[in-house]
DNA sequence: GTTGAAAAGTAGCCTGA
DNA sequence: TCAGGCTACTTTTCAAC
């Protein structure tokens, strides 16, 4: 049983989000054709989903290699004492190479996902991260190949 | 020195991609105002970037929690012998909970990033992955908090 | 880059559950 | 009352030049 919170998405909202996930530039009329709603009705729902914060924005999906990002890695950070997440966030946010960063359970404190032009560039990023005052040591794992990469999507109907 | 391959992005393409990354539903006229190009000129460049495969598509950025994805984890897979990436990809692709998966260097073979409704759901996903014929064992790391999450963007000018 | 026709976005108004 | 359809007006797209 899913705890139906107030503000939960109805099935039509979910369908709209799936369409937008597949093509964020689809017209409201085209989306409406799929979900059986008029274009203005779709627009009103999308506007409301933006207001509610469910929709955070729209982006383009790019080929990282074409942008010059040839190398990808997970850099795990072991941090000193009790470094606050705010401190970690502020530090990691300054790196344009960082794609994602998360605090995690286990012996590692932070997992940082990084894209670099090449191994030399990656090495520099690792060294800079390792030199951050709150970082005790790092452990890096190079990505060999991306098997799957998907946007977040509403869960399939249960 | 960057090896200027034929087909490399020029600075205007990069600026256009940065605009689209920030708002994929921006009008060509608005993008043109930023990059000092007419709307049709921007459209032609975007069309060409799609043809070249630099632009793979457009998506919506959603709040995972609002979709019912409350739990996130890295599940590391240790695989038997020489399992082909194709096999791994096919297996992992069947899980709607999988957001990303990569083969990696080191003792682990695959890192799978997963979103689940809750811990119980996550546990089920781990068990199903562990039961895949090519998986010897798994190791899971729960995400406590997302510090940074960014779309791929052209590198800043060097 | 400019032009103009066709398509899409958008606000207001009306209707029915 | 609230969400959706309809209509009319504006903005954007997009192909030809």
C-alpha cells in the first residue's frame, strides 16, 4: 500500500511526466493526445506541477564525449571528524567537473561523481579534492562503460 | 591544448547548449538574444547538434521524493568470470528502479544506482539483483543526502 | 538574417461533475 | 468549486529566400 499523501500525483499527472521525460519539448497538444486532455488542460497541469516543485525544470541530454568529457569516475571521500554536509556541499559545488555528490552510509563519507577530459585531468581533480581541508583520503573508481543512464520517471503503476 | 577534432563544438554551440541545459523549453529567440544570433540561426544549430548526436534529447527534471522515490543507493555487483557488458546491460535494463549502471575498474565489476520507494523496496531490488545468474555477490551503499546533482554541460572555456 | 505562413502557447470564459 | 473544453489572441516555429 502506498501512503496516499495529500498532493500525490494522479495517474494523468504521471502520464504527462512520462511524456515530458521522453521529450521535454513535446507540444501540449501532443501530450494531450496521449493522456486524453486538451492542450490548455495539459499546460495547466504542468504549470501546477512546476508550482508544487514536482517539476524542477527542463534540460537537454548531451553526449558527454562530444563535449570533451571522455573520462568518468567515482571518487570516494573519507572525511575528518564531523564535517557538516553544508561544508562538503560548498566545497564540491566549486568543481565544474562534479556531476553528482552524495553523503552515504558505510566507511566512505561522500561519493563524488566526476567527469574529466582525460586521465590527466581526472588526476588533477582527485588531487584537488584530496587537498580539501576536510578530506582525510580518497579512493577512486574509473568508469569503464556506461551501461544504462536514465532520467527520473514516475514509478510504473503497481 | 585541446585536440580540435573535426566536428568539435564552437563557442556559440557551447553557449546554446548551456542555455538549453538551464532551460530546455527556452525559445530559440530567447537563446538567440544570449548568443547574438537570430532565432532561425539558433534552430539550425540545434537541429545540427541533434543530427550529430551531441544533443540526445530533452527531459524534465523531477523531484524524486515527489514521485515516491524516497530511497537511493549504490549497489555494487561482483560478477562471475567474464560476463559480457551486453549481458549486464540487458539484465540491469529490466529494472525500472535503476537510474544508472556502469562497469568500473577495481574489485567491483558494476556499480548500479537505484531509486526505491523505501528500504523494503530497496531490499527487494538488491535481492533480485543478487539473484541474477551472473552476480556472485553485491555490496550496497545507501545515499544519505544528495549534495549536488547537475546535468552534463559543456566545459567552461579554458 | 529576414520574411511570412503554420503551429504552439496562453489567458479568459463557459460548462458540467 | 474545481478541473476541463473552447475560443481568440499572441508568440514561436520553421522553411523559403
